[in-house]
């Protein structure tokens, strides 16, 4: 691994962030941002990436195989946001599936004794990032993250 990665769980109201260690072995939750619009959010994300000496981002995309065809999907919204992030912050971005990470994050929140109803976006970001780090270590993902094909 060549540096820290920032994991992102994007939501309309909140953005969960996690960070990896420099060796790319483990992820830990970092913070939850209250979304204030792209420009403000990207400025904060860029500042955090600089402070953490990050070399890239890993963003969860909520691919739902059960979503009805022909309707706008949450994945489309997140991929549009990722395109704007790529334009705003000059670091590579990897996209990974975040299908069912909310369920895993709720389980982690219970283990950590978080109060019911407390935001779990940072835990979801940690799960997203850890799954990518594991894929890197198993050789099923590569770094630097691939550029968007759209």
C-alpha cells in the first residue's frame, strides 16, 4: 500500500468518513459530516484528505439488485456525486458496492453500545473501506483506484 485511503458513505443528509492506516491493512471510522451542499462538502473532504495524507477515496455505491427497472436508483445519484467529487478533489476515486453495509453498520453500532437511532454513517464508511482494503490484499482490486468510465 502506498498511503492512506478515505472511505466515504454518501447520503443526502450525512456523509460518513473512515480512514485506513498507511499500510492499507485496517480501516477506522473518522467522522460524520452534515451535508451542506457539494461545494462545502467537497471542501471539508479535501481538507480531511490533506490532514490525513490520503492518496485516494473509496466510495460506496448502493447497487440494489432488487430495485425496479426504469426508475432512478440511489446508485445513480451517488455516481453523479462521485463525478462531481472527482472534478472537485484531485485524488483517485474507487467505487465499491455498499449493498447491505447499513445492516453490518447497525450490528457494529450495537456491539459498540451506540444509542439506538444514533447515526452510523461513519461505521458504514469503515465497512466500505475495509472491504476494499481486503480486496486489495487478496488481489481482487488494484491501486491506484480505476478512473471512472463515464
